[in-house]
C-alpha cells in the first residue's frame, strides 16, 4: 500500500540562501501543521565525451549534492527549535523543476526559494526553477524570496494570513 504523503511539505534545496529561507519556511509550516518535511535536491551529470572516469565523476557530483543539502538543512535547523520530522532525498535528474514536481505530486505543497538579486534578463534567458514549478505544478507551490531569510526573526504581523 502506498504511503500517505498528503501532509508532507516538500522543499527544493540547493546551495543558495533562498533555499535555506525556503527550508525554514517549510519547517515552520510543518510544525504548525504537525507534519513532516521532505528536503529534495536534484543533481545532474552529463558525460558527453564519454570520459573513462565518468562514473567516478558522477559519483563525486552526487556526493557534493548530498554535502550541499546537508549544509543547507543544518543552517535551517539552527534557526528552529524544535524541528519537525525531516527526510532528505537527493535525486539525479536533468531538470530540477521536474524532480521537485514529481516529489511533490502527492504532498501538501511544494516550497521553493527564489533569489531576487538575479537580473530579470537572466531569468528570461536561463529559466528559473521556481517559475517552472509554478507553471507546471498540479498542486500548491509556495515561492519564498531570498529576502525572507533576513526577516525570519521579525514578529508575526496581523495582516499576514497563514496558508492552510
């Protein structure tokens, strides 16, 4: 029988400050909802020149993705006490948005960070994981701006309504 993931909060994790802000948001929401967080990191390695040590290089890329995720989770956990139950997943996939959307398919919602200091032109040319998640999601998506990390300790405002 398939596991019920309808209360799990899935969050995309990379090496950005926005990702840590997204993790903190997801963890706070999970605590409020008495649910769990699943931190998902996508990684990809292409070996177009069929290098002999391609498998070793791919394994190193995966190790680095795991270390990067662990650093981000540690940074987020330092900001909260207590912390919700958490699982960590590192998935090989060419497009991070596809990996995140697949992971969030049966979850309560997906949380991704967005780095606001990137020039708009780069977002248009290179694409954006947060934009792709919003565009193709079949469930709720929360985009946490990088600025949120700097205001995490701000008192709750009465005019902000929690997402339920």
